[in-house]
């Protein structure tokens, strides 16, 4: 694009003045108006993107550019024009004469080794002035319903006349969709630069204008002290710092800063949005009051200012700020955890509840009580506490235990971000060090091994996961007792993994035993008891006991609605299982109603773009197809493809699953040319993303053969059917039901080609394999 030097016959590119995650910025001349402008050229979408995604992103770019162009405020960069030229999206903005805050800090960085880092921060008067101007701009944009999402020093310009402007409104939100500006590509974390991300962005929760206020707090902290609040060695440590750690007051890093700046910055950096200022207007009032050295004006919404941990003695029930590592002491065991942990329970998996598409119900996120002590606080008051055991080992240094606890927490965060291989490496290392320092049966050692087992199950090493969970269960039984909640959690995981391995009879026995123990020690309505009953219902359906599965799932859903509420994620998971059982029983109208109810409940509770909401919508489409309502299913899948691509990316397996459903329903509507094209594209993407022999890839390849057959192209269809049959026999075994079904497909194709003798011989061969397969009791 730069080679042409002229865009749309109007904007002549002169000098490259910046390059970033989303593209390049050029100084240019508007030939029509004779003025200099800045032209931002976004990275080309390129041929590697599928056409549907490219179309979606171009439309979203236009929409977001219109949003940015509509903003008219002295503190927001003006957007003059936007468009697409030669396949590249571009923005035309006012050309600013100044430096961004990141550059200003770099300008002040020590040039010589003997200079002190205190010279890097900006003067206090500049910090306050910048804070006021940025706050004014945010008050305006938030009033327009716009959240920036990626506020950072590089996006804030200080002009030569002293004015301050925020850049990239609207484009920041576009970056979230395309995935250009995030350093966490592929993790599905909400967009943002790690040093300036709010805890709710990190957790993937819904965000609002208060997320921008948190990011502003990070910016003010950096320009006031010279470093961000969490300037740690790697991205994951930074994210964990935002989520788990109260930063040191700015005045500790730069002595002499006034107390009001500590109060304002720490108030902005509160872990939950509710603890921050309610809006930018409230923050502006606090800044004005501080400047005039008067108290903040009274009102119904006083500024919520966090105080240093040493400022006041902790009152009963008050959440005391805390920190890990060098920023402060470890969180005391008796201090309540922040609000984002309220849905977590000790001893369960470090993932959120997901749709039941084949593995039952995973337990919710958790945090471990990692104290380095043998005293275990039971989850139920009726459970027996375990006293500290004298192992004869020298007491490890407290600092070492705290470091291990922090590394364990980092491993949990990696898991929540989907980085299972890395999480497993962290947990294995921590488990080994804890075994050496504390002993192999110490609860913390077993807690780390429990997480190792979970990462193994998430990376497909199910046999290894079963061995790990079994050993953890045995160790916990020795250390904690057979009915301790953590022992039961490990035993329940062994049952879950047995189900993953298809050993449903054994899984049923373990689930039943754990359920009896949970009911005895916790009561029938305890959430963990209900979770076990749910998994038992799921396993019953896999044993073919569909009526029993439906009855039990319905009972659990009713109990969870009573105990947890009708829109609690666990309640909705059980309702999902009820709908699944109804579908297996052929009661598709009831299944459709159930899935729609779950989708609506999840949209209310989790958000429209949450993976679980989208999973329920997918099942609505399956039900519509089963009821021969393919036109409705096609419309649903079209919207689902767009939403999946926006939320997770065009190549995400679930986006491709939705596209597969779209193609199937195109075929059901006799639109076979379109169906074949869709099947080919999805198969090619699945092969690149999942591998050539992945079951989903083979399903798509079979769909290509189906389309070829309906178009009368039977010779081509036969070749594809044989590819699928050979791959399934190689991967699953020649007697696996899917491999045998593929041989039947091959025989049917031979019939259509008039090769009846070959078809009959193949049918006989498949029938014989099925008889022998069945006679072995499989």
C-alpha cells in the first residue's frame, strides 16, 4: 500500500511515523483540502482469513470507525475519514504535534548508569493535569456509551501546547475482535496490554466504563512513579498481580508524593468495579477537591479510596488490602477473598462450567488454601479438621512457601486462560518442590498434584490423569481421611476421567460411592453433593439408561434452582442435561424448549457471547434440524457463526462446529452446491487447526462426500468415503462403530455406481465384523 503513496486519489503518504500491533501510522497530505493528516493503515486481513470473517470484520471496522468519527471532544483525537483501499482498511485522523506518555517517560529515562530512576517520572503538576484532562475525555466518551478497552500511555498524547488527547477510540474495540493489539493471542482473554488490564478483562468477564478507570489508575501510577503497578518479569505474573495483588502505594516507590494521589490511584486500582469511583465525573470531582486542598464534596456516591494496608487497623469483616511477593505480605487465611472468587470452591477444577457436549459437568474454578500448614479448614463444619503432622522435616523458609503459593496461583491462572501445557509444567515443578519441602502427603503437595491431573485430562492424556487422580485420592485419604471434601473431590475426578475413557460402569460405581459419602457428610442439598448427582445422571445416559438419566437430571435441576437460583450456571447445566436426555429419548419438541430456556438463562446470567450461552444456542440448532425445521436452523447457525467468530476467532473449533451445522442445514434445504463449498472450507480449516485425522475433521470430510453424492458425483464421493473409512479404521480401530459406519457409506456408494457385487461383499464383511465385535461384549 505504501508503494502507491496515494490512497483513494486523495491522501498522499509522506513519512512513516509509527508502527504498532494493528498496523502503521503515516504522516500524509490531504490533497483535496491541502492539510496534513495522520493515516492509520490497519494490518490487511489477508487470504488466510475465511471470507465470512473478512466480511464481518470489514463491516465491524466501518461501524467502529463511524463511532470514532462521531466523537467530538477536545480530549479525543478527531477522525476525519475512513475506508478501504487495495485490501487495507485505513483511518484518516488529525495530525497531532506532541509525544505520547510512553515517549515522555522514555525521554526522561536515565541516560547514564549513575543517574537515578526517580528522574523518569513526570512532575507532579503534570501528573495531576494529565489526570484531569484524561478524566474529562473519559467522562464525555463514557457518556456516549463508549468504552476504550485499551487505555495505556502509548494511547494518550501530550501536545506541545499542553493539551492531552486520547487516541484509538473505537479502534481499540475493533482490536479486541481482530486480536491484533493483545499480547495474549490465542488465549481468548479480553483485549488489552497486560500492564494496564483490569481484573475483569483478565477473567473474561463483562466490562464497562470502570475498566477504563482501572487502566487510567495504571497509567497514573506509571507516570507518577516511573513504573507500572505490576512491573514483573513475565505476562502471566503481571496478570496474576492485577487479579490478586494490591499494589504498593505510589509514594512508597517515589517518596514525596502527596497522600491524596495515593488515595486516588489506589481507589482506581480496586479489584472490583464496585470499589472504584462510580464514574469519571466522580473522579474529576475528587481531583478538583485535591487540587484545591479541600475535602471531596458530599454526595450520594463518595469516591471509594483504597488505603495502604498499614493505614488503619483491620475492622471486623473488612476486606484488608493484601499483596503477594515483593509488593506485600501473603493474604492471611482468615481474610475473605475478593469478589471475583466468590463462585469458587476449594478442591475443584480450575475452569469455568462449560456446555455438556461429551464430558459431563466440570466443577467450577477454585482457589486453594495454600498456607504451608497441615491444618485444613474443612468445607463443611461437620468435617473433622486435620492437625499438623510432625514429619521430622525442618520447617521450610516462609518465603519459599509463599513463592510456591504464588507459582501455584500462576499455574491456576494459566489454566483459566487455556494454556494447559504451560499450567501443567508449573504445577509439576511446584508439586516436586512441595514434596521435597513438606512431604508427599502434605495437603499442599497433593493440591498441586491434583492440578497436574487436571491439566493432563485437558491435554488429552487421560490415562495419565487417571493415575494422578487415583494417587492423589489415596494420599488425601491417608492424610485427611476418606470422607474429607478434598478426598472426595479427587475420587470424583477419577470417576470423571473413567467416563472420558469410556469406562462408564467403573465410573458409575465411583460416582455412587462418592455421592453416598457427600450426602452423609454434607447433606443432600450441598452444592458438591448436587454436582456429584449431576455427574451420575450424565454417566447414566452414557450407559444407555436414558429414563434414569432424565429423571435424575430433572431432580438435580429442581434442587439447584431451589438452592442456587434458576439462573445460576450450575442450575442451567443441569437443565442442559435434562434437554440432552430428552433428545436422546427422541422427545425433540421438549428438548428444543429446554435448550431455548437454557440459552436464555445463560444470556442473562453469563452474557450473550459466553461460550456456554453459545453452546446452548448450538443445541437449539441441532433440535430444529431434528424437527425438520432446517430454515430456522440455518438462520440460527448463520448468527452463531458470526458470534463465535467475534468472540473466539474464525478458526476456533467451536466456530467451525457452527459452520459445520450451517452446511448440514444447507444440504437439508437442497442447496447442495453451497453445502459442498461450506463443507470443503470447514474441512480444510479443521485439518489445519485440529489435524487431518481428528474426529471433527473426518466428520467434515464425510460431509464433502455426502454433498458429492447428492450432486450425482459418485466416483468422487467414493474416493472421499474411502479416505474417511481408512482414517477411522487407523485411528479408532477397524471394529469401532464409526469405522464400520464409514464402510457402510463406502458400500452404498458402490451400489450407486452399479458395482453391486463389490457392495454386497463389503456389506457382508461389515456385518461379520459387527457380529464378532458384539459377541465379545463390547
